[in-house]
């Protein structure tokens, strides 16, 4: 214990181990453990998350956002969980991607809906500039699914977005919430509200990929849904076998359960898009490890681009959406393009020049955030 007190890095790691308690507090609308944290320690914790792996993925988010903006021929509206330094927002702003309006004083208001669950961080974020259309003190899941939530109507009015980024730190189906968790209902609600989008839009989903944290019934259904598609569509089965060198979903689960979870979540998202009349244009996934106490875990990052699908006019829709040719193409795409590449491994093979540029950009964005709030400049956000 004395060793932890003497080592500031280990103290930060110790603080990170309280994430589960923070999530529970937010869910119960209780006070977060961060509310009473030392401000300098809080900033260190925030900056600990601004690592190279996270920023490398953030650059991939940028690529997708640029594609969407280019195809739609306009700047984007953005739904996000940006955290205090909101580096994703600053990155998009740096590349002139974010739409904006003017307030009564003529100052820019970014077309961004942002959610924060910690009162202290939310209060500090209120002073950031440029301001955003919605900065809510609430879990985004509640604002999406609970009509009694104070932000429900305001968020509903802002849909559809061009990029929706659910950068979560939890499992998709926590055991205490049952099979159809609040996160899952939130994703379904996003699909429903995005369905009228007239162009292309991107979904970024981040979640803890830990099999033991899944509600057992939900995980079984996800894997069974994936297997059913392999059984029903020979070309999809062949693509699965070729890609994973496994004859079935259960065989892949025994070999690499995190990989099969990633694939089954991707498949479920494609299914929900089809249900709401949308098709998939791009599909990618990445992962990296978190090594904090009490146990290491894997973070999975899924990225998709959707657009409206075209339907034949000789079939009347009834209970189910009529099967379209492009739906089978989407199933193949979500198998073939779902790589679940390890970001840590990618960075290990990356040149020092590229790594230095990533570090410099993180530092640039963090310094900009400090300047926007009048905060004192601190040492570099990137260690070594």
C-alpha cells in the first residue's frame, strides 16, 4: 500500500479500478466517486485515457467522419460521450468537420450532443469553448430510453445525427440488467431515430469485451443468431469458415471468445439496421487491452457506415422486412471486414515518426482544452 502512495502512476491505476463503482453510481443517480476527487488527480486520470491506442482509433473515427461529410456534402452533427478533454470533438473541429450555429451573442455553437455522468466534470465542461447544442448531465442510455429523463425530448429533437459515438466503458449486457439491457435498448433507439437519415451516417461503438460480464441468456442468443445466419446462407458460412478457420460459432467461441463476441455484436447491429431499412457500406473493428486493477480486460471498437437501402416494389412488407439482395451482401461484408485488429500490435509495428505525430497531436488537443477553460498548462499528456 505504501508503494502505491509513493508512485503517482500506480495511484492513477488504483483510481481507475473504481470505474465499476462510478458506473453503478451513475446508474443510480448517486454521486460519482470522482466528485470529491482531488482536481490534479482528476486531470491525471483524464489524461491517462489519452493514450496512443485510443488516439489511433480516434484517427480512424476521423476517417469515417470525413467520408460521411464528403458523401453528404455538408458538415456533420455529432452525438458523443466526449469526456472532459473532448479530444474527439476538438479533432473533428480541427479538420473543420463539425456543423455549427450562432448564439444570441454571435458565438459559435457546435452541432454536438454530449453526455457526461459526473457532476464535477460536467460543471468544468460547461465553461469550454466553443459550446455545444446539448451538454447533458445524464447517462446517454437514460436520455435515449427514459421519457421521464429531463434531456429525452431535447435529444430526440436533435436526431438524426451524422455520427453517433457510444464510447462506453461497460459491457453491452450487464448481468443485473437482464438480457435486453439499457445499452441494447439505446442502440435500438438510435437505429430507429437514424432511419430517416437521407444520406450516410456512422456509428462508433466501444464496449468492454469480457465474456464473464455478459448476461448469459443474451450472449447465448447473440451467438445463436450468428450461427443461424451461417446455417441459412451458405455463402456467409463459407466466408466465416475461410476467415476464422472454424466450422461453427461454438468452435470459434472455444478458440477465441472475444473474437466471436465482436463478430456476433457486429452481426446484431447489421440485423437491426436491416430491420429499420438501412444497409451497411463499411464495417471495421479494433481492440486493445487495458491492464488496470483489479483485472485486465479488452476494449472492442466497432465502426460502421449506414445508408438507406433500396427495396423492390413487388413485395408488400408484412411482419418482417422483405429480404433484399443487398442484405446478403451486408452479411458477407460484416464477416469479411470485421478484423478485430489489435491496436497495440499495430502501434508496435508503426514508425517512430508516426508515433511522435500521434503524441504531438494529443498534446496539441489537450493544451487547446486547457486554454479553452483557462486552466493552467500541465506536463505532456503522453508519457514516453
